[in-house]
């Protein structure tokens, strides 16, 4: 059976919830890395941010599903 989330009568895929949780976890991590100055060591900060977000999403998916 396919799991679906019922958000006030609108059915949404569970991936939408996973994306939101990963974004909530990734944002403070990004802010900490910015404050520490980690991005000076990174060649492409936008690509690094995407990779960290995808890793965070995979972790959330593994824990919640």
C-alpha cells in the first residue's frame, strides 16, 4: 500500500514531508558552517550545499521510512 499524507484534505507524497524535515535540519547546519568559516575551504559552496542537503535527505528518509 502506498503511504500518503492527508494535509487538510490534500493528499501529498511522504517525500514532501522528508524534504521539509531535511530542510529544517540542513538550515542550522549551513548557518553553523558559515559562521565557522568552513566555506573558505570549499571550492563550490552551492554544490557543497546541495550535496549536504541530499545527504541530510537520505538520512531523514532512512530514519523515517
